[in-house]
C-alpha cells in the first residue's frame, strides 16, 4: 500500500478543480491511499468559519456556510490522519530547529513521518 498525503495547498487546488492536480489524484491505483491531515482540515475549517463569523451580510453568511458545507463534502472520500502524540513531540523538536517553515507545515511534516505507522 502506498500512502500519499496532500498538504493544504494541494488539497485546495484539488477542491477548486485544478486540472493537473485532479488528474494526478485520479491516476492513482485503487491500492493507493490518498490522505489529508487533521492540520489541513483545521486550516480549511478555520478559514471558512472565520468568514462565516465575520460575515456582514446575509449573502456573505450564506456563501461562507455553503463553502464550509462544500468543503466537508469534498473531504469525505479521503483518509484522515490524526495528529498523534508522537507527531506533536516531533513538531516540537522541528520547531526548536528554527527552520523558517510555518508552524502548520511543520505540523504536517511531523505527522507525515509517523503516518504509515498509524494506518
């Protein structure tokens, strides 16, 4: 079994119909697992939840609510990778290295190194 983990950027491109990304996803064999991390889900959720909370008009609220719903529907076929204690510890180690990489990307990297063990 091969595991492919989408980061938040690739997930967003796939959701918005980016032709090359979607084609790549569809070309994988059924034995391949395409997964997203809880970090990517959190990033997307927080973005749309913030838009919903900050909506100033009924239309803005309705649009944000629909996008939040669309996101949940889009995520349904993927496997999900939780953030395990070992990945949190690995993230703390990576953060101390001051690599100049954003915290969410470091969290995903820390999870990926532990992902196969959790499937």
